[in-house]
């Protein structure tokens, strides 16, 4: 079932359904050894999750954990759409954008 709606046009129920469908496709792709397809479905699901998060919950200047990258932290400089732009701590401070669903509050995890 291909969805013709943009994530920004979907309500929460539709987004949850889309995420479930994408995760099932990712699971099947992984089982079949189709690693590239698996990664695409996971990334799409992550973007759909980003539309379920209010960007106002991400604070500029704050530091967040990166989901799926243990021990790595991200400093948010600014937001643009559903992406947080900033840099990883401890690296070369190269600017990059991460979907906001990848960010976890450091304060909650302590």
C-alpha cells in the first residue's frame, strides 16, 4: 500500500500505521538480506516518527543523545523543518542535520 500523502499531511493514527508498515517492510528486507532496502525503510520510519514530535520540544543550544549511537551527543544550533542542525560533541564540529526523532533528552536519561 503506497501512501500518496506527505507525512506533514497525516494525522497521528496515519503516521503510526505508516511507521508500522515501514518497520514490517524493513524486517522483511533484513530477513531477505537486502541491507540497502532495510536501511531505506528504517530511515523513512524515522522521518515519519519525526512528524509525531513537536519541534518546540527541541531546544536550540541544548545537548541531546543520538538514538542508535551510544555515547555520542549532539549540540543543536538551530531547527529547520523536522531536522536539527548542529554538530556531534568530541568530533571535528562538522555541521550536520539529524531528524528530530533521533534526539533524546540528556536530562530525562539521568
